């Protein structure tokens, strides 16, 4: 099995806002196939499931979800607005794999 931690991100999160029961992340693909900006909605419930006790910034969880979707090839076929619950609808091991991809975000990134 290939380790997903060695993947170079092919996206950049450009904005984070807090909404009603969620965080919204605007992100863009980088490189020649960049396309339009997209949004990821990370619900507080999903965040709490993946991160116990709020010990990791929400952006780290958002980054892990996007990495996961890229690794499965699902990202390209999804609409411009994605919900954090989508991965578990396509794969039974999605929650475990997303948890493994969560890395703390360094200050200033």
C-alpha cells in the first residue's frame, strides 16, 4: 500500500470561515489543472469524530479530507461544494483513512 503522507498537496486552502455548525474552507487546485475554486463544508460533528478534544486545527482536518478525496480519484468528479460526510458514503474505511492523514497545521500556513 502506498503511504499518502508522501503526497505533495495539489491544492491550497485559501480561506476558512465559521458557519452555522460548521467551518467552510475555500480551496483551489494548483498546477495546470487548477479549475475554479471549490468549497469544503466541515461539520462540527465530523470534526469531533476525527479529532477528540479539539486538539487539532480544523484546517488540518479539511486538508486530510481533500487529500483523501484526491487519493481515491473522487475529487475531480465532485461538485464545487463538498460536504465532509461525503467520503464515508463512498468507502467504509474513509473515516479511518482520513484520521491517519490528519497532520497539525504549522502556524502561518
